[in-house]
């Protein structure tokens, strides 16, 4: 029997197996590039969202702070009014108002004006700092002088030259004070504890 002769169309065409493999390799490479690009764009989108969220929060915080502390300049300028009212009442010698009805009426009027002035300030977030007898706080008080006072703990404020003021949680003006630099700390602590106990017993 004669050998069968392959027909031309039955012969394998050269390179027919390699072409699909090349196309598959190119497609896989393109897919990897696209996936990398998608990951990069997703990351950039997430970062942009985070930046926008931070910007929104910062803007809201700044807006709240602006509204909260908007009266700082005005409040600082009117503090002198309170100082003068306090000086006016302090300038009257003890007992002088009781001896003179007209002077007493004047002092009472100035005192009422000062109280109303402080009430108006407090309603707008401004509070007076009058820290006599309290520990010195460098964030709220300005020490003008230190004196020896053996009956109080070191660092205790024994006199207030000028009261300070807070606007919400910020110092509008520090209190100008005299601070004790001597004394028995334990004695002062015991005295404070006794005063607290007496106050609790009275309540």
C-alpha cells in the first residue's frame, strides 16, 4: 500500500502555536499595567477624599474658633472699665461711706455697675481671675514680686495687684500677683484640709 501523502491543508502551519501564546503574554502584561494604574488611581482618590475631609474639619474648627474668640480685641479693650470701677470702690477709705449717705450711695452705685459689667462679660464668655490664696499658675498669673510669708505654702498667691480675665479657655489677660516664697508647705496643706472639712461639715 502506498504511503499516504499529507495534503497541504493537513500540515501544521509554521508558528501557529506561538502566535496565541504571544498574544496571551501581551494581554497579561497589559492587564497588569491596567491593574497597577487602577490601584494607583484608587490610592490617589482615597488620599484626595482624606485631604478633603481634613480640610473640611479644619475649616469647621477654624470657623468655630473665630466665632468663639471674635470678641477678643473688644473684650481686652473694655477690661480697663472694670479696673477703673474696682479702683473707684477701693479708693474709698473704710467706714467713710457709712458716715456719708451721699458717698455710700455713690459707692453702692459703682459697685452695682461693676457687678453688672462682670455679668455682661460672663454672659459673653469672659470670666475674671481673682486668684488670691490659690497656687501660682504661670499660664494664668504673672508674678510681680515674691515675698516671705511663713504661714502659707511657697508659690501661694497672697495678693492680687490686678485681676486677670479668661475668654472661654484662653487667657485674655493674666492676673498680676504677689507670690509667697517661704513658709511651711505642710502647715498650709493642713490648713487647707481643715478649711475644706469645716466647709463640708457646714454643708
